[in-house]
């Protein structure tokens, strides 16, 4: 079983950031942002000849929070699934798409949601939608991160 908390904590400690773009750069993962077809996914990860790439489809990105989530999700694939010979697609839906997609979402939840903030947030008595807005992530990531609380 993957310990997402420990892996993310170690990355943050080593690189002094939660920012998925900065982490990808530190890890030597190239990020390409381009305008692709509306039919293409919002983002995907690919490994070619040992080099890791994350592509963000700007045509489908809703806002900066969406882009940050997509990047964090694809970074999860790059870190956990780069040895698998697969083409990972992310269409920003939370239907069960298999183990790899759930793992990438859990990684994104750990990276983007700072647990140190939870005490302050809980005192404000927020619901799951409000927590998503507070952290700038989809409410489904709140459920993945804090499943004990909901």
C-alpha cells in the first residue's frame, strides 16, 4: 500500500514547496501546456525514452485551480506509475477509473491540501463544498484526503 502522506511530506521537505509545477521541474519532469482538441483530455502523462512529460490541454482547463489539480494528478502518475507502459488520461471526472486514477487523485489530495490548515478550517464549520473552495480543489479531493471526517 502506498503511503501518500509520507511520500508527499518527504517531497515537500526536500524541495520546500507544495507547488506541483515547481516539484515537476525539480524532478526533471517536463510540463507542456498547449491548446489541443476539445475531445482530448485535460491532461496526460507520458514517458518517452526515459524522459517524463506532463501535457496540459489549455482548451479544457477551467481556471488556475483546475490546472493546478490536473498537474498534481498527472505528477502522481509520473511518480507512481512511470514504470507502467500506459498512456494515462485525465478527464477531471471522479467516476471509478481504476486503481491508477484513484492513486493519482490521492497523491493530488495530499499535495494540494495542507493538513496544518484543517484545525483553522474545522473551527469555521465548513461543509465539503466550502472546504473545496477554501483549498482550491474539487470537493472529491476533500473526501479522499479527509475521508475519516465525512
